[in-house]
C-alpha cells in the first residue's frame, strides 16, 4: 500500500483512527452484553458509550503508551480509561486481546470487501455498456496471437463481463468467509466470558459468531479471502493484457483514453502508451503474491502463535487498497476506452479473406468434391493471397475448378460476416439476460 | 504426481485411457446433438456409439499417430476412424480441438473433486469420532507455544472438524467453478455449430454450458479451483503441525500409530517419529505452490494461447493426486492417533497450578484487595512456584495476606478445572449440531 | 516431470537405478575410508566394490523389501547384503540414512546442473550465431508495445545472449551451492564416524565436505538452487514472449520454424502458431513455482524433520527435467527461427518516418528555432502523417517554416538509419568480446 | 514497508528526498561527461553542480508539477530548472527517463544491500560470540522433534553462523547483480548519447555499465536480487523457528530476553512468549513472497513495458526495509538470548540415558554377542526405562546377561558424553577457522 496506488476511502479503513474506533465499539458492545448478564453494572456500560462514543482517540498518545507497555491493546485500554474514567475497569472483562484484534480485523476486511464489491459493480456496469455498444462491431478473433475467425468486440467485452461477474460472486463468498466474530477468551473455551457476549457483539458489528475459535479466528478463512483477491487480480491482468495488445502500433484496434493536451512523449506525437493497463499488470502481480503468505499463515502453532500478525499488518491494507485502486483504474480504462472499428475491419481484411477458407473448403466438400481435392483447390488460391497479396474471393471466382462446383453466389455467401455473428444475441442473452 | 504419493483411483482419472474415453463421449454426444439437428445422419451418430462405445482406444497407436501429425486431437480422431469406419467423417463436425480438450479437462477436475469430497467426508467422520471421544479430555491450551489455560483435546479436534467442514464447502464451490462445458468453435461464436450441441453435451457429461467462451473455457475458473486446493492443503498443514508438536519427546500428548513390530529406529526403542504428519507438511507446500501458476494462466492472449496447457498437464494430476493422497493419509493419522490423556494431565500440572493465577488474581480483586496489591500477592507466590518448583495452591493457602481475603474453599474453587470446560457442550453443539 | 516434457538424459538422473548406484558408491567409498582408518577390515571394503561394483540393483526387489521394513535405506542395504554377502555388515557403519540420502541428492543436483550448463552453452551458441547474422538487420524498437526508435534484430538477440550468459553464471553458482557431502551421523557430531570419511567420500563423489551439518545438509543451499532455476525460467519466458509477439499476424517479423508439409491448421493455410514459445511460457510458470516450496523447506525443525523430503522427491526431477527440456526447446527455436527482415522494414516504415521526429525537433532547436516553435512545426507535419497517412519526410520538405531553418540535406540526414546503429559494434564488443 | 517494521536508515534510502538527490547526481554526472565530449558547454555542467548540489528539492512542488504533466521525471526536471536556471536546458540531453529511473533504482538497491551486509555482519558476530560461549554446552539433538543423540548448543549456533555466512555471500552476489548503470537512450542503442557518458556516470555512482540494455536494465538482475532476499528470509525463519521451539514451556532450553519489569501477561507471571521470533517468522513469509512478482517482472514486452514499475515501487522498499528490520531484530534476539544449560541437561536426562542405547548395542556386538541377542538385551532394559521410568545405566548394570559381556566400566564408558563432543573442535575450526 503506497499513496500512489491508494484511494482514500479504502485507505481510511486501515487508519489507526478507524482501528481504535472499531476496538471501542467491540469493547462497548461487549460491555452491554456483560451488563445484561449482570457481570458488570448497567450504568458502567452506559457511561462507556457516553464518554467513549463521541470521543476522538488520540493515536499519538496511544502510541506513546504502547512504547512503554509494549502491548497495543493495553495501550488502547489505558487511553480509554483516561477518557471514560473509573468505569473503564469494567471494559474488557473476561476478554483476551485477540478477541478485539481478530474481530476488528474481520470488520475491516468486511468493509474492504464491501468497497471492492462496489468497485466491481462499477466495472460491470462499464463493461456491459461498452459490450452492448460494440455488440456488432466486427473484429478478428485470434488464437496464439494469430488471426483465426471473426468475432465482435462486444463479445470480447461480454466475456470480460461474465468473468468479472464470477469474480464478484467470489468476492461475496470471500466476504462471508471473514465475516465472523470471536469473543471466546484465552484459548477459546469461554472460561471467563459467556458465549452470549460473542453473539451480541457479532450481531452489532454485522458479523456472525465464529462457531469454534482457539485464541484466534482460524486463518483458513483469511487464506481463502486473499486467494480470492489473487484470482480477481488475475482477471484484471487478463483484460489489461487484452487492451495492451489491442493498442500495439501494428494492431491499434483500441486505445486507452488520452486527455486533450496530454503528451505521450515530449518528442514523438504518435507515442500513446497503454500505461494504465501495464500498471494494472504489475499491480495484479502484487495482489496475487499476497495469497501465498496468507496461506502460510494457516498453520499457527497450537491455540495460536503471533506469526500471522506481521503478515496481516502488511497484506491487509496492501492487498485491499491495491485491488481497490486497480478495479477503479480498470473501470476508468473500460469506460473511456477509445475503440477503432475501422482498424478492426482493416485488420480483419488484412489476410485478403483467408479467414473464410474453412467455409469454402466445407462448401466444396458438400458440393461433392473429395476432401483431398477440395483442400488442394483452397490451398492453391490461399497461397496466392498469402504470398502475392491477392484477394481470396477474386481468386476463387477465377478458378474454374472452384466454379465448377460452386456458383459465384455460393462462393460469395461463404464470405458473409453474418455467418459468424448469428449467435451473438444468444450469447448476450446468456451473459446479460434479457436486457 | 509420483507413484509414492498416489492412490490408484485418483491417478486413473488422469490416465490416457480415461482421457480418450472422455474425448470419445464428448464427440459421440455432440454427434447425437448434430444428428438431432439434421447436420449429420442419425445413423452415423448411432454407429459412432455402437463401434466406439465398447472399443478400447489404443494409447500407443494414438501416440504413434501424434508423433506424425503433431496434434493430439487429430491423432485421436484418426484412430477413432480406424474403429468407427466411414461414419467417422461425421465426428467432430464444426468443433475445434479446445472444445474437446477443455470440456474433458473439466470432466476430469469434476471427477477429481468428487473423490476429494469423498476423502473429506472420511476425514470429517474420523475427526468427529475422535472429537466426541476426547470431548472432556483435559489438556493445556497453548499460545505462542507457552502454556495458557486448560482446554480439552476434543475441542482441538472440533476446531479441526469445523475447519475441514469449511474446506469441504470450498471444495464444492470449486467443483461448481469448473463444471462447465464449451462446444463453441474456433473463437467461441458458434459459427459452425449450434449452441444446442453444447447444451446437450454439457447435460450428458454432468456439466453446465459455459455462458461465453472464447476458444477456451476461461481460466479464472481453474485458478479458483487450484487456489481452493491450496487452502485445503494449508489446513492439512495446520493439523499435521499440531500433531507433530504433540508428539515431541517433551510433550508426548499424542502420537501417530505405530504398528506392532514396527521399528522407529534400529537402535533406539524410544524413537517413534511423526513421519506421516511431517510428510503431510511437505505435500501441503507442493499443493499450495500449484495455485500460483494456475493464477498466471488466467491472462491468456486474446481468444486463447496455449501457455496454460503445459501448466495444466502438470498441475491437473499433481495437485489432485497429491491432495487426495494427503487427505487419505491424514484421515488414517486421525483415525488411529494414539492419545495420552495422562501425559496431557502431566503437562497441565507441570506449572504447579500457575495456570490458575489469573482466576486467583480476579478473586482477590473481587474480595476488595486493590488490583496492585492483588497482583503483588499472586506474583510472590507464583514466583516461588516458578523458581523453586513449589505447588501454587499450597503456597497460596499458606500466605496470610491471601487467606485474609479468601477462604481455603474459595481458593480451591479457583483451581477447579470444570470452570474451563463448562461451555464445551455449547461449542460442540455449534460445530456438530445436536448429536 | 511428465514424459511429454522430458529428455532421457536428465530423466535418467532421477531413475531408481541411478539413485541406487549413487547410494552404493557413497557406501563403498565410505567403507574404503573406514578401512583406511582401521574401523573395518580392508578386505571387506575391497569385497564390497568387487561384488557391488558390477552388480545391477534390482529395483523391484528393493521396493518389495521397503514395503516390509518401511525404510528405503534399510531396504537397499538389505538387498546389497544379498549381493555382497557377509562383508555387507561392514557397510554403513556409523552412518545415518540422511548421510546417504542427502549426499546422493546433491550428486543428482550437481549432475543435473551440469546438463543444464551444457544446455545453456548450446543456447548461447545459437543466440550468438543468430545475433551476428542479424547484427545489422534493422527493426523497430518498441516500448509499451508502441514503436519507439530503430534498433537491430541482432541487438535484441545480443541482449538475450547477455541475459543467458548471466543465467549461466548463476547456474554455476547454484551448482556450487549444492555440491556438498555430509557423512556426519545422527545429529552431525561425527560421534560414530570420523570426519575424514566425509572428506574422502566428498572428494570421490566430486563434492566438498559440508562444514557443519545437523542430521541433514542445510536446505538454504537447495532453496538457492531452485530459486536460480526460477530466475532462468523467467529469462526463458522473456525471450519466448518476444518471439510470440514477433510472430503475431500483424507484426510477423519472425516465426518459429515449420517443417515442410506441417499443417498449422487443417483448414487455414495461414495458421502458423508460436506453439513452442507459448509452451515455454507455461513451463516457465512451473519452474518458477517450485522455488516457493524449496524456500519453505529451509526451516526444518531442530536437527531435521522429514517435511522437505516429499517436496524434493517432486521438485528435484520436476524442476530440472522441465528446465532441461525448456532450454533445449528454446535453443531449437532460436536456431531455426525464421526471420523476415523485409517485414521488419515494413513495420519500421509503417509510421511514415515519424520515428525520426525527435531528431528533426532537435535539429530545428539547434538551428536556432525556439523549442516551442520547433515542437509546433514538427507536430503539424507529424499529425498529417498520423491522421492522413502522408510521408513525414515529404511533408517536412514541403513546409516552408521547416526549410527556412534546415536544408533538404539536413532534413534527409535526420532520416538516416545509420544514426541509430552507429554504436552496435560497441555493444557487440561489450557482449561478445572481440570476435 | 510499514513504520512498525522499519528502521530509519533503510527507510530513508526510499524517501523521495533521497530519490531526487540520486536523480540529480545522475543528471549532473551525465552533464559532466557530455561537457567533456563537447556536447554541452562546460560552464553549464559546472553551474548545474553549483546550483543543484547544495539545493534541497521540494518534494511537494515536484508532486504538484507531476499531477499536471503526469510524468515524474519531467516534473523533477522542471523543478530542477527552477533551481538551476537557463543552464537546465543542458540537463538530460539525449537521455531517456528510464536511464535516470533504472540507474537510481539500482543505486538504491546497492545502498540497501550495503546496509543488509552490515546487518549481516552484526548477526554473524553475535552468532559467533554465543557459539563460542556455548561450544561445550551439552544439549539433546532432535530429529523429527524426537530426542536423537547429544550435541552442543554451540554447534547449533555454529550451524546458524555457517548458514548466515552463506547468506552473506549470496547478498554480496546479489549486490553485484544490480550494481549496473544504463544511460543508453530510448531503445538502448546510444543513438542520442555516447556510451562514454554511461561509463562516467557508472563510475561516479559506484556502478558498472550495463553491457547491453534495451530501454531498461534487464530485470533478471532484480529477480535474482529479490530471490536472494527470499532465501535469506527463509534462513531467518529457520533460526527463529529453532528458538520458538526451545522456548516452549515443556522444553525451555532458551528464551528471548525479557527486560526487568516487562510483563508477558498481566495475569500470568510464567507467560513469556517468543514474540520476536514469531514475528520474524511472519516477516520471512512476506520477504519470500516478494520474490515471485520480481520473477514475473522479467518478461517485459519488447524493449520494455512499464508493468515492472508498480511492482518495484512496492517491493523495493517493502523487501529491503522488512529484511533489514528482521536481521536487526534477529541479531538482538541472538545477542541477548537467555540460555538454560541446566534445562538442556534436564531434557537430556529425561529419557533416563536411553540416548546411549545405540552405543551399548554396538558394544555388546563387539563383545561377541550376536546382533539379535544384543538387540533383545538392550531392548528389555530400555523398555523398563521407557515404561517404568527406571534409569538405563542402573538397569544395565543389574542385568546379568549384560554384565556377562561387558564390565561395569565398559558400560559406564558408553554413557560418556565426551564421546559425542569429541569432534566439536574440528567442526568449529571448519566454521570459524583457527580462532
């Protein structure tokens, strides 16, 4: 997480202020439940909210205390006592630090997931709009980077839409994975606190109670969360790579938007680089990498060790802030992508109609020519196109062996682009429903 | 995937024989659908099944053809023609190789997932049985590898059960991710084949139609699949690590089963090593590693390139076979784990009752002693235990400042283990329901 | 490691036959040293060599024994005793299994490194030959996939040569990392065996003695080894990616060799796909991934645990066999790469001379035109090229404001390609020395 | 890189101030070389140093300009012009942004490597001191976490010393990998700048000229650099894991230092957790993870794309700052590690002398008892130790079948710890030389 690739709303989830606010809420809700059980006085719970609720927690003060006591939660509680007064002694009763830390971390991840889901909605909307806009914009489909058969640019975007719709569903599942709360004490036995406190805090914080915790919420949940972010990042890389390819000088079928007056290069007016999608490619590598330490975090020793903590202090913000930035940047790229249908057509025509060779071959066979002869007929005309730059249709019409089997109209019919787009509606319906 | 860590049923999913059988089924079902549409003769479709259905495909023969034509699907189709005869020309019409390859790969992954789910059921069953058996077996809970508070061995296993139950749900989701079929042609436009063929094949092969494919089924699905396997492997590593710790010479609370007559070492009768769980730790590292190339596979160029293929030829079998072996091995370990409740008790007692110091401290405070004085009182007795090996309860009862505040009965009550296990039923109900 | 991506020489390093042969040699050399020390009879050492040296170890027999005793080294020793007879009791005296296993693994890695170094020599030779051949073949240099300034195809290959020369040096360092031998007993103290035995075996096996081992040779050595393989794989990916780009339909500046009669596609004669370099891209992902578990293997518990073993049984062969195959395949690709200088020139000309705009701009400034005016002058002519397809040189010569500052000859001089290649010799000398 | 895990000296290498200072130096040295060549006036080069040398670059001002021109190097040069005045137009002539950026990045990495090497020296010194201190401190060696044979605590530390000495050598090699400078222009051809400028800047900045660059310095160098950091981190994890194990309650052979008055837990005086080494375990996971995107950065497109940039903006500081912090923390842990030789002895004795069973077995055999009988004799006494807690030596002496073969003195000799430590001097000499 570096400022250059951060957006404020996501970054603020990870600020000390937000963290201490969440800690306070967890403690105060727990106090309510403890008061309800009669463990602490009801007045105490009330005063905790009254004094702490409107308070601003002094991060520097807490840091100063932590340097002394070397324990972040104790430092916070000490500062809280300065604010709340004597009733502060009823805070945190029967709880362990991890109860606060882990529940807080999950609250932060849930909020981060909510922002990512919103990002995703924006991206899906942009993809859908552009897909519909270019539903019938013909372009060459490529396998291995080599021209294959025609498709439409809308279909490319519909594919991306479907992929990100899957990613959205995965993000929702990932959110559910980490939406749990644990207030279960030193080794998860509830020895010093009633399970109903956990349930109360869970409900108030928008979480569910962790069925069984040790001292910590189990980290397989977080491994799954960060693995999903890695998969989403990989899908970002896919679309970014597609755009980078389309913007190549020799292809130039689409281009990242350049604002008027912007200079790609101080010397070369033609230089408009796909810097945003290249940047997204790099960011994807980072988000993907964070999945690995998250998985290594699962095997904590016994009821917990603290090795996961340093990892999460880093990848918590790093992965979510970076992915938020990347989704937002990708949405902007898609939204304003400059599309060049004429260049798409130009590239389609580049092979002189050779992309239709398969259909001509089939037609000859169906007209009774043997497969071997048909292949030879097609190939000899194709080679003239490939090697001498001739036009495939013209050559075929001039080939007597071909015209002996097929009429001009039949040949021309094989060059009909509509043949390739006849099922676009079907596919769009599958992806977008009946729009 | 190496024989040492393979089980036959999973390995057979990845055999050439299985692969060609699936290829045949995809082609034959597609032929049925094409016949239904009138694209090919109904008789042809029938003959394909009649001849190919009972046939054994000759792997060596197919390999020989592939060496010549350098194309695996063409090699298979050539061999199929040798079996089916002239009607073979109606096979594969309008399809592209990836239609067969990708759909087959997904069938294999789905079958692999089914085996893994079965493995998981076995593991869950073993965990549940052992958890119930040791529901009340007291043991020390440890954070940071240091004694914290008592828990039960059953709770440890209940935690593992809950974790693997989550893993099972993730595996089901992963199975759904890859349970798709694509028969959509060279760039996914269905130019040469009707979408209804795809739907027919999907249904027959136990899959659903991929809403929008390019030449290939999008690889975000597979990235997610292998990421889930990585998370499951990480949970295996967690339980394996727990057992390795418990079997340490100094701890020895549980031990992998050793068959009678088995020798841990030719010279040292005490040497019984946790080799199975150590092995599982290593296998987990491998399965986790495969998630990374699976994610890098997502960003194929344009409508596809073939870079994913070599990766999948390796991680397809490697990840599923290894995970199947690991789940099965872990099930065996859990099933036959030798548990030493007396050693658990011995370790619990090792700190002379110090694990109860927190409760004594709290009791003193509640009896009116100031927090500072209470801490001092507890500490001076605790230190005698820690440094001189005294018994904590005895020391407390002999300390007049302590007994001034608490009766003997009150002090003893703080050493009641039942205090720590009173919510075990609640937690078991959360995990296992009302059993 | 799958047959499809294996070459026999490298694969044979990892065969059971090779392994048992190395085990025998380690044991026999150790026996020699023990005999020299008087620990065992000299005759015994002699007989071990005489009987075991020419023997063929029966893998199936050893496997059968292992299934019984559940210990691979004991199984081997048992079989060896069947061959050697009573003197076999002098084999393995004072040694521990890891002495044999770890030393053997390192011998295998060293042999694998030697093959990889040989592969690398072949690759470097091919790169050098092609680089010299195309030293002056002009081609457009691209940043961001966008045309930048001219370079030569030979320079691209010289860059690859320099990169693989670095990789070769890294491989040599990696080889040295793992070229160690340990014969130090159960916890590395030489309690039961003299250090001179280790030194003797090391020398005979082409290794050096590990200065301090525990029960095992420390795994940071192997982590470094596999990390280097991952870096080499990444360099393979770079060159493979370059070739894939150059073979794109729209670029087509170079192409993987296709044998006469080979069919890229049964229907489309233009379809020649860069399948080899795509395959290399995927293989690179795999080799890179193996670095991660190798690093996780370092932190073995205390004097050793066995978690590294399963990892190494897999990545030992998987990484070296795959990289060997990849290097060999890449060498073939480079060796036979079909280069199209005329297409390179065509692409260079595609922007109508705009690649020279920077030089014209500079010349105008040096001729006294203000930087602002100069930029305006260049831009207005460049735009006509960019938007209307005009020729840049023609436009400049027709622009009176330009010709007021520069003569025709001066303008034309700025379009001299030699300007860009004047230091090619210097760079080649840096890379290849004085050839 | 987060403040919690940062040290100021390393962090400052990555500050904007440092970066701009390096950029200035590169530009000013290049100007000197250009002046020497007569490309720019000598006075200009002088003035650039005179004005820019003592100047403080205004980071906020540069950021403000960048927001406008969207180009970091141009923003810097604009600000530099504000400082230097008209002569600023002679800055950066013939250079491309990457010349500055890449050379600067390498300067930063070299400085970071120098700090890491210094860290390493401190760690090695601490390890050596403690190793010598505990050269003869007996402790049990463990394989699989199970007691094996005696070793000394000094040997454990000598092993760590040797491992980190290797890591130091790797760091030096990694430093050399990235100690290169490129001033070669838009596609690396030196079209607009003489190669001698590169050589001059390289020398002045403590680097060597990159033999052949494209627009960028090739990223295989950086992949290797970060891979080495990952290996070093893995060695940190190994030693951290060892200490965590030794501090376990049941083992307690060594302990991280706790300052007087420090509270491990507010309630439990026995709670002293290995939090520093646990923290190091987590940090190691992070540093290791950064190797993966660094390797993915190698395959930039053609003469460069910008995808590596975002990765390096993150892992440059993240990996070096984290590793610097980790090495320093580990040094502190080693330096002040509290060692409990009496507990080591206690654990050694725990098995009642069973660790010597192998030697007794051997002695019986050598005394003429058959191997089968000897094993039976040893085992029946060992079992009494294992199952009834008897003392092994006492039992053996009381066993008539044993004493029939061995005298009391002979039996006792087998319990001599000196047997296990007789080669400690040899090993120390191998590791530390003649000290």
